[in-house]
C-alpha cells in the first residue's frame, strides 16, 4: 500500500512551475506506460495553456487549487477547487486562469 499527500505534492509542483520558464511542472503519482490507469499532478502558472491535443483515453481533471478553463471547439467548462471535469473525447486545451494545480486521471483506451 502506498500513500501520497496531494496537498504537499501540489505545493511542491506549483513552486516548481512558478520557477521554470515553461510555467508548468508535473509528477506522476500512480501508473505509467505499463498501466491502464495513470494519475498525474500538474501545476500551471497563471496564464499557461496546454495547447490543443487529443484525449489519450478516458480522462478527468480534478482541480486541487486555482481556476482552469477546459475548452473543446466552441464549448468550454470552468473549474475551481473541488471541481471534477470530464475531459471530452475531442481535441481540447486547458488554460490556467490563475496559478493552478490539478490531478489528471487517464485510463488509456486500447
């Protein structure tokens, strides 16, 4: 059994994101290429955008802190702490409206 403090990890990753030129940092908490399920803590400095990309499988974004905007085409969803956003099965972007940390959960399909 393993236990992780998402609060501590979120704090660490946000500090890293705020101190690198890319404005982002991430750490895989569980899973990886050899697993179907993967959970990653992602920190984004305010204003950073994950450019449009494909959905790698079934995915959710749990906002741990900050505010984000998930957009697919003309549709967008806002997320605040505690919100769980279901990632659409379409090309999408994710923008940090303010400095944010999220838990991305992906179950790879196929």
